[in-house]
C-alpha cells in the first residue's frame, strides 16, 4: 500500500481512465466518451488501480513490486458481490 497519493499516481490513474474510455469508441464515428462504459467498469477499475500502483512504486511511496505482483494484488483486493440466494 502506498503511504500517500502523489501527483504522478493521479495522472497515471486519469490516463488509464482515458484509455479505458477511448477503447469503447472503436469505430471513430463519434468522439470517445469521458468515462468507460458501465459494462466494462470492473476491468477499467483494475486497470486504473494498476496504473496508480505502478506510479506509487516508481515514486517510492509503495514497496517495490513487479507489475505482475501489483496486478495480482489489485485483482485480490477488488470486491466481488456474492449473494447466498436467500430472500428477505
């Protein structure tokens, strides 16, 4: 975990949001949206978190880790809804 949020982390996260959003406008017939589509939000959140984590390591505010290790840590920490099927 990072000890603080740096400018580079914020920029990396913002650029990742832009990349995720731009991928949804593949035909070029209209401008890319500002945010990724809701259907892609979980994958986008992982990509954004990874970008911020890599920047944190580069800035020295998080322990050294490989991108592969960071990717695994992001995946482990992402919340997943689980329902037991019982009704209230």
